[in-house]
C-alpha cells in the first residue's frame, strides 16, 4: 500500500481532549493488542449485535439529532437550510427537500429493507433529495470538473464526474472536503459491522473480500479522507446518540478512536493497538489543504459564480483571517473563530465576471499559528459568438457537394442547414399546443410517483416504484379530440425492456386513449396519435410501466390534430432539406441529394454557452464532373494534332500539366512516351 507522508499526517489526525468521546469502560477491551485483520475481526464482534431500527425510526432520529445549533437539518449534500419537517419524496431542483441517504447504497447489499444495514444510522444521513438523486448508486470518488448542481444561492456539497483516481475511470460522486472524513469513517464502520458478509458485496467501492474489503484505489482514498478531515464534534454527538438504548446500542470505533483506522488498514498495520492513539498540542489547519486549487466554475459575463470552501483546524486558539485577491473574487466571512474552525465551518467565495477569459485568484486563511493559501480559478465564456462566413462549395457532383465556412473563435461545433432551392418544408396541419423541455425537470407538468431530474432528463421511476408526468389542460376542440404527442426519451442505464405509456385523459383522470412504447438505449422520438375529448379539459399523461425499468424523458410536444406526418429533419433520409449538428470541422460533405438540383446552405456556430446567427447563404448547383476521352489533352472534345502541341507545351513547362489527361499512356508520368502514345491514337494504331 502506498505510504502517505505519515510523519505529517499523524500530527494532522490528532484530536484535542475536548473532542474525545465518552467511551464506555471496557467496551473495546477484546480489541486491544491486535492489529490488521485480527483487529478488524475483534471490532466486528464488539459492534455486530445491535438493534435493527424501522425506517420511520431513522427519520425520527434525523429530525431530532441531525440538527445544528439553529435546529436546522445538517445536510451533507447541499447548503440549503432545511427544517426537521422539510423531508419529502421528490424534488425538481436543489433546495426543495431532504431525504434519507444510504451513503453506502443499499443496492450494494441487495436492497432489501429487511437487511439490518438498510436502517443502520452509521451510514444513513439526511441529504438534499435532488443531489442524492444525482449521486444515485455511484461510488464515492474524486473527479475533476464534475457537475455541481445549484439553484440560485443553493449549491450542492459534492459533484458528479469521471474518476481521476488511478484504478477507476467511470463516474463517481465526490463529496465536499468538509464531510469526506465523515463518509470515510462510515465506510470503515460498514466494513467492520458487516464483515461476515461484505465479501459478497462487490459493487462500487467494494473489492469482494472480507479484508481489506475495499478496492485498492478506494482504500487509499478513504485513508486520505480520514486523515485530512478529522472527527468533528458533530460525529461524536451522533455516535453517542446512536449508542443509546433508544436507538442501535452500538458505536463506531473509528469515531471513538480515530487512530484505529491506521492499525486496521493504514500505516500502523503490524503494530498492536492500545487505546489512546496519538496526541498533539500543535495547532494545524487541515482544511483547506495548503496549495490546493478550487475551480469556482464557468459562466458568462453578467452571471456570478459561487463556491463553498470547508475550513477545519486542530488545537486552534486564535481567530483566522480570511482574504482573497484576484479580479472579480470576493469571500465571506472575513474572520473565523477558533471554536468554529475546530468544529468545521464553511466560507463562501463569489466570482463576479466583467470580461471573458480565464481568471485566477488566491484565497488566504491565516493567523499567527497557522496559514493556508488556495488558488482560485474561474472561466468566463463568450456571451455571444460571431456567425461564420460560408464560402463556395467544392467537390461538386450530380448528387453531393462539400459545404465550407471559416472557423469561428469560441465555436465548439457547427450546425449546417441545407435546403433545395425553392423547396418549402410542409406546414403541419396540426397546431402545436405544448412544447416542453424536460432536460432540467418541469414546473408546468405535474409529477406523480417517483419522478426526479437526472442529468439532462426527467427520470420516471426508481428501483422501487413507477413515475409519471401530467400536462396542463389542452384544448382539442378544433381537432375534434385528435392529438399528437411527440416524446423524446430513452431508457435509463441498462434498463432494457423499459415501457413508456402515453395517454390522453379527461378532467376526471379517466383514460380516453393511449399508446405504449418500448424504449431504446439512445434518444428517439416516439409519436402517439390519440383521440381524446373535443373539449378544453384534456390532459396528456406520460408514465413508466415496468417496475425497476426507468424512463428518461427529454422533450415533449403536444399538438391539436394529426402531426404524425411532420418529421424532424436529420442528416440522413431527406433529399430536400437537411439539418446537420455537431460538426467539429469547417467543412461537411452532403450526399444523396436530388440529381443536378440547385441547393442553398448556411451555417451557424455553437459555443459553450451561446450560438451565433446564421451565416450568409451560398448557392450551389449540382452537376456531374465532365468526362473526356483519352488523348483530349486540351479538353476541346476532339483528339487531334492540337492535343499533341498542348502536351508538348506541358512537358516543356510552358503551360501547367493537366493530370490525368496529360498522362495519356497512364503510367503516372508525363513525358515523350505520352506524345508517342497520343500520335498512335490519332493515327488509329491504338
């Protein structure tokens, strides 16, 4: 196992006497003088037997015990201010309620609510619903430039992105620094309390063994998190509450004696443990890490960014001064008391952009005892982007051409629109009533059951229930009750066989007509032509039908009338008009067009946060490349002595060589042999 500058870390993980838990006398006697796997087994035998709680009991614990000094829920996934009764079952954004999070996902141990681990408070915490949903069953990890959810001033404490730890490359969820130690100690507890069966839990961070339990990359990461984020008073108080006879009646050894982690998995393996651990009287600032970098994010001019930075110290006695330098950066508060820093607190960095570009700043937290500096970065993208200039087409044939345009600064992709000259796309006979983008949830459709936003989609259903959305009222009077519903959707993850039902219902929620679709793994448009009531009291309902098979809903259009003949134009299949998106080059070859027709094209640039206007329009007439007979070097349609003269002038360099016509004998060279060959053609010898 990789060593982790142990001499320094031992100092960082020491804890002042005021934070020591009230460990019951003799509770850990049978674990003394053991190390490694033997120590883990001894701790397992101490804590394995405990009271299994009901899920409602877990809720009541959180409502009574997981509170800060202002009686607000301590939410480990967001900075939202929640009261004890703000728990809910669904949310469309950050800050709309909290629920009970299994920090070690329950699906990893089978998902059954009858399992003791399902209600084990040592890995259950109150968290923001929307962020909890983003995390899903992802393993904890570390990522760069991950997605951090926000809703105004309410910001997630954690982000989702591709793992940057060696040994794992898939998506992970990285909690904020202030709670990484809490989650690490929760995972060490779970590895201990359920050590008799955890070898059979092989998902996520787990390695399929009873020791060391975790994958190599996970164990190294959890050790680092534990060392850099020491036990807080919050964890100690929670440990005591869970131990009471009102709840589980067992303890987390790694909160009582944090150094146990080192003796079971870390630097002290091979050395027998005795209670007490290390101690120090040296002040230390453990968070933020000195020399680290905080990416505040990306935005456009006029839109502010904010980031939460955790601050935590050990044995501090002086006020910390907080300051920031760099254009556009500010920080609040400007001071932190020693008590607040020792317990763990947050500071809030704000970036207010006034120009485009990449910006850096420096955050400094210091007293005469300790100091740390952190580099701040922010990116400001263009709020507008220039339109390309379309240039003449090249490589023209009777059915294709290559469209060209100039590169545009800030463009990530280009969209090309091609239309046959004089062609007018058909106007649908139906009237568009509703056009709803579901990529970030919905505030106009009514959600039912288990419905959550999911990374650019609205997810209908969970592993334990179905979900639905119902539209506002739609008036089908003019179409005699006929409606067309176009739904862009796909199935979630590996949920093959997912079925989605689209129906029209009346004012009493009675189903009038419906159509069911089996979804594919990629986005597709599903069209349902339905017959409702010729009135203004219809609604459209979209729902998942199969338990544990989830629908990812992206976009919905509702028409009055039959709009099934209106198709979205794409790159393939239409010889009259095309829309091609996602082009990264400054040219694109359009094929399978109407032979010898005249087309027009235009292009626009797509940037990170903006798109340009359309370019100028370029006209191109398709025509097949002329063909010439062998020997017609001067391209006049005849083969005679004039061609000999032209060929000789090419060989002498008087005029440019016209390949391949000058290569009359087709030997890839142009020389006197071609002249001889051409004369023989004229004389009829060949």
